[in-house]
């Protein structure tokens, strides 16, 4: 019998990204249900990004903190018919193994990735590289934590942030989500970002925190912190903080099954 045989696991990732985790869990025998609590859309405008994209050689580093940032950046560059893969291209720093893999699949080279996949650790690594007087470009979500920007600027770097996507709440999934939880046949809910947690309760609506929930699995410490802000404690926080760690955590939490 496979480790997750007979377990029903709810994935809350964006629909365009759910496939990889679904495949991982499916191979371990899980019955996977995908109900996204997050959807990815273009930013309100591309003006600032387009300006930077036509002069990347003036930057020393590009920082990608998510797969979505890479996808959206690459897509917009293709739309602009801008190609720069090697010559005059800044060094690239990333958060997360999946982000690194996608960057390299595009044909770019990852120069820096922290051991722990979160902004604080990436900031420390970049500061250790010596970034005083350096120019850093961060294509990222329209709304995101500023901890990395603050750390880099305090170390003397000049940081340019260009929104390349925005997270939206897919309210159209409300009935599906409520029904899935009400049926009481789900063993786990997985959360792969703070946004999936916040939107989960936003979608459920009024009295959402009073709804009985199955066991919860968190991909990382920031996501766990967000769950705790709702007075919830996940069964585990993935280690390493990536999809493989999340899948292994689920397996480890089902001993003997």
C-alpha cells in the first residue's frame, strides 16, 4: 500500500500551479482535490516593468521570490520581444528550489539561493555578497512583504520593485470549498503561501473561523505564522520548505498507512 493511500488531500494553490503537487501526492496514493484559494492576474499596468526591462544591464542583481514572478517576467519579456540571456545580464538570486528550476529552464543562471526559502534568509545572503552601492531589481507581486526591500536598502543597495502579477481571490470557488469541508471526508488541507491561508478564510466568508477543519499542512514558517494568526496550528511545517518537503511531511504524518 502506498503511504497516502486512501487519504483525501485538498490543494489550495493557484490552478496553474496545482499540477506538480497533485502529481506528487497522487503518486503516493492520495486522492487529491484542487480548489484554488488564489488566482494570478497581470498587474494593473506594466509601465515600470517595461522601462526596467529595456535596460537590465544597469542592474547588478535580479531577485525572484516566487515561480509566478519568473513566469510573468519571462512572459512579458517575450511580449516585448526583449531577449537577454547571457551578455549584460544581472546576477539572479531566488527563493525556493522550484523558482530556481524554472529560472534555469528559461536559460538563465541562478547565482544565489538561500538554504531556507524565505525573504529574510535571502536578504542575509545578498548582504553577505556585498551590495552597498549595488542596484537590485525585484519583479514581484503587487502586494507583498517589504522585509527584503528594507534589509537591502538598509545595507546600501538601491532597490527597484516592479509588479509583475497580483493575487486575486477566486470567490467563485466558495460553494465548492464549503461543500468539500461540510462533507467531512477530507483528511488534509495544504497551504503553500500566506495568501492561500488569508484567501481561504476570505472565500469561506462569515463565521469561517468557526468551521471545523481537517488536519492542516504548511509549506513554510511564514505560512505557519499566518495560520497561527487565525489561532490555527498546522500538523507540521515542511522541511525543506518546498513541495517535496510538504509531500514528505504528509507521508511522515501518516505512519503505517
